[in-house]
């Protein structure tokens, strides 16, 4: 199975597959499987060994950094064979190659588990298709989005660049960072406490930043309060992680500041209990 950018014939076959899987079962007319964004969309199709289109999907831009995945369809006789996962990965790669950092989609409620297992987050009520099929809005920060967070740190916080702090991964709940051990080494040959504290703060700050990207919100993030404890020396490359369900940023929608408590753990030797504030934009 290969996934490719379709030629005109393969694109037509992909539209036909869309119709048969996504529209015909609901008695929708031919043509309802397309919209006015086809020309600007990034299409991908999955081809079997004979060159037949057995999976199709599209991603298009919503803004310079955010895109939307639509019209994912897999041939009925090829479902439950992992093609949906491969198709989603192909569309995410196409989005990243186009410079996008976040993708969202509308998921039927019966498919929430599929997307949650692949790093997507439920960010709210979606549309109801044909008056009967309920959807939820799902979103995911791509690796390119995590990479931009690292760039933001290095460009705006000199210490982050010196320590070589970088975002490693974000699965919608758990965010991990890594820093240079040598840049934070103390006279005892272990990690300087201040270096560990700084990385932990950046990790918590980054988790809030990623949540803003997921939800498409804006706000200035500041550390409001922090308490740190050290249980043992850190003598290895410092990896920090913070894990949290959806953060409550709803106050930003009403022009109010949001408060976000987080716990960050670094190399099992440091624990940071922090309260971050997200300052709403003032108009």
C-alpha cells in the first residue's frame, strides 16, 4: 500500500470513493462529496498493488499555520486493516510539508476513540451532518508545531538557547522536553538546581502554549506561582514531562485571564508545582 498525491484519474477515483462511503449511504446526491476548496486542497490517495484507489482524504489551510482534514474514506472491503491510520499519517505529513502546525477535523462520535488514540484532542461540539450524524471537533499539534515552540524559546529566551531546551513530543496530554546536561552541570558533576528549575518552568509554559495552539486562542503566558522540590541529584540528560487533560482556557473567550495549575517532573529528581496565568488580549 502506498499513499501518493493523486494524478487527475486517481483524484476522480478518490471522489467516487468519497461518494460511495461518505454520501451514498445517506441518500445524498452525486456532487455532494465535493466542495469549493478542492483546487487548493492537498489530496492523498492510497493505492493497492494493482493501482486501485482504496483510501482517500484531503487537508486544506484554515490559516497560515492551521489546517483541516476532511473527507477521509476507506473502501468498505479494506476497512479495519490499518489503512485509516496510514491515511491520517499521510495527510498530517502533507500538512507539515505545507508549513502547517495544527490540524483539526470533524469526527463522528463513533470514531472519537480512533482519533484520541492518535494524539487528537476533543475541543468541542462539531456540526451535525444531514441532521442526524453528530460530530466533535478534534485537533492535534503536529511535530512541526512542537518544533516552532522550540524556536520561540531560543529566539526569545537566551537561557533556553544556552541550555539547548527542546520540545520532544506532545500527544495531546503529555508534553516532554530535553535539555543539555553539560550546559547545566554544576561543580559536583550533577545538574545545577537552577537549570532544572528553568527547564521545568519552560516545560509547563510550553504545555500552556501548546494548548493555546490546539484551541486556536491567543494570550500571554506568565508564571504566577511556583514551588519546587528536589528529591535526588540529576546526573543524566534532563528530560522533563508534564501531563494534563484539557486545560481550562475558557475565561479567555470572555476577555478574562485564565489560571492553569500544572505539575512538572524532571528526571525523577525535581518536581515543580506551578500556577501559570494566561493574560487575555486587551482590545
